[in-house]
C-alpha cells in the first residue's frame, strides 16, 4: 500500500468518526420541547389543606363514629373510634385526643407508663383489662422498648384534636369487651370488632 492510499484511508476514517460524533451530539439536545417553568411551592395554608384525612371506614368526609369516651384532666377527652382485632393477634385502639379546654394542655409523664420507656411523650401507659379472662394487657413494644402507640405528644393546643392509637396483644376471640385505661383518664368499656 502506498503512502497516498494510507492517507486516503486515514482521512476517510477521520471523516467517519467526525460524522458519528456530530450525529451523537445532535441527538443530545436541541430538539426537545422547552421545559415549563416550575410552579411555586404551595403556601403553608395550601399544604395543610392538601393533607389527606385519617383513614376511616368509608370514603366520606363525615365525622368518625365515637364508640367510647374517656375524660381526662383539664378538658382533655379521648374519643375512641375503633377497636379492631386483626388476624396477626393484635388489637388496635384508634381515636382522637381532644382539648376541649380554653388553654393549651401540657401532657403528664404518667401517660408514658412505668415500664422501660424508650417512647417519650407517648401513651405507652395505656392498658386493656379482660374482666372475663382476668388479664391485663399492656401496649406492645419493640425489642428496643419503643411502644406501638402514639408518640411525640407534648402539648395539645386549645380546641386541637390529635390522632391516638395504641396496639395490644389481642385477648382470646371469646372476649368481646375490654376495659381501656390511660393514667389520669376515666376508664372506658370498649367492644371489640373483628
């Protein structure tokens, strides 16, 4: 092969590489539609309004059914909305803690209970009593002592409602009623569903 032929081959290869690079670069941009301007973040009031309500038995915006009420100190009321036994052997009590008073309520540490407490500002002191089976049930805890219950309760503003839940080992299926207790509250008899 002569020097002249080698130069032609090298020149042709260079042109081919340049053409491939040009096509690759052309495919990386330019033909896309312009991006729409980003919308401003919603204001706090809009964000609060967009929050999903707590799950209920139906898809209506009707208030939850109150199946039991327990009165606490300084206008605090616990309204129980459900007591459900599941197939995994747990019983979950759901409801709302409401401050019906005219001043903010600072919670008492008694709600935590006296057991090992790795759940500060919680309702881990709640109990269920099976009067027929003569057995008391305590809120479930994980291996590190954290409760399966509402935590982070330090203050409830006047007229404020906060969700409440506590999970317990389920009593035998023959037990249909339990007595619920939370320190500083009246007791309440609860019918179990499920």
